[in-house]
């Protein structure tokens, strides 16, 4: 049992591991939201068309 306890990483290492997952996810969500709010109308139209084409290929 003592051998197993010695292998558990410290709290700081666990904290950094969690941050390495949370930070990229938050950046992804923020970037996606910025694009939703700030893309010009013609770019939004192209995105809808490309999604329609992709959906047509899958069926």
C-alpha cells in the first residue's frame, strides 16, 4: 500500500494536468463564440453551404 501511495503525483502535478485540459477547451469555446459574433454574412453563408455539402456526402 505504501508503494502505491508513493506513485500518486503531487497536487501541483494534478492541478497542471487539469489545466492542460481546461485551457485549450476554454480557448476553443471562446474562439468559436468570437466567430459566431464577428464573421461577416458572406462567410456565414459559405459555412452553411459547406455543411450542406458535407451532409449530402454522408447520406
